[in-house]
């Protein structure tokens, strides 16, 4: 079964000018398919991949590195016994 391609950026279609997603193929190279004019650009090598990636605007991850409002985990405290003098 084919794995879904990850969207890595957005760029203007070289044919019609509409903004379309740039996806990453399973081999790591970029591919652009325009649903407006049926134009397709697919990188078959590192040079072509570099040209596509230079024209695109990278997509920022939806998941923040440090989510706001989420408390940091509290380090585990050693359990105290009834017989400890430092209660």
C-alpha cells in the first residue's frame, strides 16, 4: 500500500500561477501537482529537487516545540515511609 506523501511547502504553479502544495515522495524528492491546470513537476534528481525547493515556501509544523499551557513533567520524588524522621 502506498504511503501518503508529506506536504513540505507551497509554491506558485509554473503554468497558471495558483498556489499549490509541494509534497515529498517516498524517495525524498519533491513533487508538485496543480489541480487547477493539471500541471505536474516531479524531481528525478537532486538538482531538480533543489530548484523546486528554492521556489517553495516551507510549511511550518502545526505542532509547537513547547506547547503553551502544558505543564512540564514533575520529577519523581522518593516515597517517604512512616518510619522516616524527615516527614
